[in-house]
C-alpha cells in the first residue's frame, strides 16, 4: 500500500492486464523448513469448486520470508519498478 501511495500512476497502470506478461518478473524463493500446503477444491457455498490451500504437515508456513522481501525490493530498485 505504501508503494501505491508513493507512486499512484504506476499503481494504476499495474491494475491493467494489457501485456502483463511483458511487465512482470516472477521470483521464486525456496526454503529448507519442513512444512507444506495441501491443495483442495472448495466443496460448497461461495467459491464452490475453486482451488484453495490449507496448512499441510510439518511446521506452520511462514506468512513472510524476510530474505524474499529483501530480494524483491532490491530487484525492484534495480529495474526502477516496485515489488508487490
């Protein structure tokens, strides 16, 4: 949200899906913790049939990986973009 406030034009442009694949870099970070996600389809109600995930076996999954956040921020600075 802070980036959206600092750069409203970029934020508005990022909402467009026109040529999104030409404007996007996807970074993958792996970790060595013993945890997992289990995917399943929602059985009923709102969102019935949609694929979702829940905590699997092992330690709880982290909500944020600090190294990944730092890497995304450094990359965004290098290419004059924003991490999101």
